[in-house]
C-alpha cells in the first residue's frame, strides 16, 4: 500500500472496553487486544482505530479524558500501548488513536485548577450570570451549562463531566499540538478527531435560531486548527487525520477535507441512509461528487459505537438512522437485517475509498435491546431515552454461552445467549458465515485504485464496475434479477436463485 494508505484502507474500530478482556475484570483491555490481534490479521484489515484508552472517570465511556498522555489502568499501561502499536505494525496493521479536543474530563488537572480560580479558567467557558447563559440543548439532550458553587456557569455540550475547552485560547491549541506529536512519536499512524466540528463557539453566545448561523456547529475558525494539525501530520510520514464530522450539508462537510485539512471523515450521510435503491444511489453519487471536488477519499461506514447496529437497523421497517428518530424497541426481523447486512458488506467494500468496520459487524452481531436499565451505562440514556449500550456489548469469541471467552469474569454489559453461533470460533471455516464473507471480501479487494462507473441494470438494482474486469451488483428491487454477462462469480452475499440474483443480495463478478 502506498504511503497514502488511508485512501483505500479497510479500518477496523476497536472499542477497547468490549473487544477482549485480558485480566478477568469484565472490561476489555490492551492485554486482551494483544492476545486477539490474530483475529484482525486473519480478517485482513489495514488499520485499527482505537476508541479512547486514556485515564478517565468514564462518565462517557472514556470520551471524558483526564490525561491524554497515559492509559487508564482499566485498559493497561502506556508501555502496553506501545507494545500493541509495535505488534500491530509487525502484523502489517496501522494504528489510529482517538483524540477528543472539544472537551476534557472535569477531573483533568486543568479543570480542577480552573475551579480553584487559576489562570486555567480561561481555557474553558465560564460565565458570570444570574440565569443560565443560554438555552442551548446539549448533544445528548439536556442543558449545556452547570453552575459551580461560586455561582458561575460553565459550558458543556455533552455531560457536566465534559467541560468544553475554549479554542480561542492559544494554550489549548498548543496543548493539543503537543498531544498529537506525543502519539505520532509513539508510532500512531492516524488520529480520529472526536466531535471535530464543535470546537468553536460564537463568543457572543446567541440562542440557536432556525436560519441563523449556529452558535456552536461548524464555525469557520475550526478550519485553521485542522490546517495546523495537517502541517504537524506532514512533518511525519504516512499519518492521517480522520474527522468525526456530523454535517447534513455535504458541501460544508467536505470543507473539512480540503487538501490542507483532514485526510478523511466518516460518511454519516451514508450510515443514516435508508435501505432503498434511489436513496442509496443518490447518497453514493453525492458522496463521490463532493469528495472528488476536494480530492479526498470517500469513506463507507455502516456502524460504530454510537449508532444502532446495522443488522438491527436493516431489519426494521424504517431502515434509517438518526439520533432524533429513536427506533429502540420497534420490531426487528433479524434474518432480513442479516441478509441485508451481508449485501451491505459487499457494497461498502467495493465502492471507491476506504471502508470502516465496527467490531462485531464482521460477526453479524445485532443490537442488544434487552439490557436492563440498571445495567445501562451510557449517559445519553438518561438525557435522550436512547441508549448506545446495545451496540457496545462485549464480543463473543468462543464457547456456547456467555461470556463466550470475552472474559473469565462477568462482562460489563450482558451478551445475548443467542450469540453462541456468532462467535469467532463458531463462524471460522463455515463458508456461509458473516465472518468468512468479510474475510473473503477483504482478501479479494484488489481493485481499489481502479475507476468506478455505474452499470445500468434496471430499476431497483445498483451495479457498478471497478476497472474493466470487476463488477458489484446489488439487488434492492423486490424480485430476482438476471446477472450481467460475467466470467466468474467471485463472491455472493446469499445463494443465487439459479442464474438470478435474489432481492437483498449482492454479488461480486469477474467480467
Ligand atoms: C462522539 C463519540 O463517538 C461519542 O461516543 C461521545 O459520546 C461524544 N463524541 C462525546 O465525546
């Protein structure tokens, strides 16, 4: 792979709490990841993105960081992290770490010093005011201001334990530049940037008004930060910046991907798109056009640790995803969802650009919607009534019952007993399993730098070629359709119906 590896990489998201537990405390850790690196090598992924592993009070599962230059003891130590980076590199796998610049933990020394009245107060958004300074609604729902004992208010777009940093302050900028260098010096190949569009706020603190510029989404000043991060990344070789940018306007979204800014960003437009031929095709076209204009690689994302697993989404009547439209607990046909998820894997792995796999999607895991409210840990639940815990359940590795060798203790969230045929062990060697489908597809993905072109196969069918001898055909109509002329069938997501491609099935063809 070229040094611009991020342009067509398959990137696997490890959610450290739930990947594998090495010490029996029921929470995944670096020892567990190191012991299971073979799974990722066998899957054939190019890189791993690690969700935060830093010291944290875990008010938001580690997205409340109290020290960016160390590892939380629940996950291990800095030297174990360095060993993991080295071992991944030996296995040909790059490592992307997660940096959270919008906010830090209320237990971070800066915030403690700020509360004590130090100069660090200016690193945050403290306001003196009789009433709450604004009526903004936070990203998890609820208010965005908390009052301190001295009567001042501080801003937090997420939980009160995640005070927002003041990016107008040069010390904040300097600190994060130093954190980037800290991890690049330790071999990190990329940085995933959390809440990348939220960093700046309108300092006059206006209310949110429809049709007016938003006071804290996507302020132009943020681009200057990413330009300076890009310059830092370029001091090293082959390092990528990948933004978490939720942005309905695709033009504003690709502003983050201009040649001197981020290398890539997650395609949430695609993630939220319905399983529908017209909507999917227009989403793909919109993505390809917008990225081509700035010369950035498109990305294809089906799931992550914040959204309902796509086996579940695609098994519902409403197959879209958005935080505003809570579908938790609505009826799901898991067989249909699984069939579509298999087809979606062949779709995302054959479009131009890079593809993201969220841990467990290669096993066909579904959302665990049966977690007892007392066991839920996600702070979003109390504020929005939607929980992200259901997609964060520990992976099943082997055995016939929970904890499926995830841990020798009790997993921090319960696993469904029905996952016994979704373990890595149960699926390995079974040609019909989701795991073998992913392994084969990633292994066959050799067409990545060839041209993309749509192929017209009629209503409800999405078909495209890559170069001259590869095609993917996905049947989203409600009847079987004939295949185009081909030499071989390389891979099919479900069995064919004689010569016909059944509905909700994708096939890779050699032409
Ligand atoms: C996005 C992360 O993916 C999510 O898990 C987290 O809660 C918020 N940002 C706040 O950091």
